[in-house]
C-alpha cells in the first residue's frame, strides 16, 4: 500500500502560498508522515511558471511529482480529484489532501 499526499495549489495569491506549503511540509515531517510518504502529488494553478519549480524545491525533488499544472483559474481542484479517483481504481492507498485555493487577494478600500 502506498501513501500519497495531494497538494492542490492556486499559486500567486498574495505571496502566501510559499509559506503555506513550507508549513504543510514541516507539519508532515514533524508527524513522521513525510518519511512514510512515497510521493507528494501536486496539482497546481500558477501565475508564473517558475512557481512550479519553487514548490518542487520546497517539497523535495525526490518526493514531489507534478500531476497537473495550468494557469487556467477555471480548472479548480478537478485535476487533483480526477487523479485520486483514477489512482483509487488501480490500488489501495491513503490520501492526505491539502487545499490552498482559498487564499485570495485582499481588496484595498
């Protein structure tokens, strides 16, 4: 049985996503789940293509696998959920799902 984590990212919102991913990975490491995880599968919506390399570096190249990346904001979490669905048809596995799509830009008044 493998263990995977899905990180659904909407990159670029207020510059907070980097810290949030670092906090998520730190929590995984502290809990021991990072070492027990085969791969961290990442589906991302980005503003800059360089954001993808940044998240790979934060997670670790040996653990991170990008399953979907786009700058189309209308994709939402569908590609991550589709990946989980298809993978569940192939094998039994545990999923830890992080979603950070609620980071939004503050409006100035």
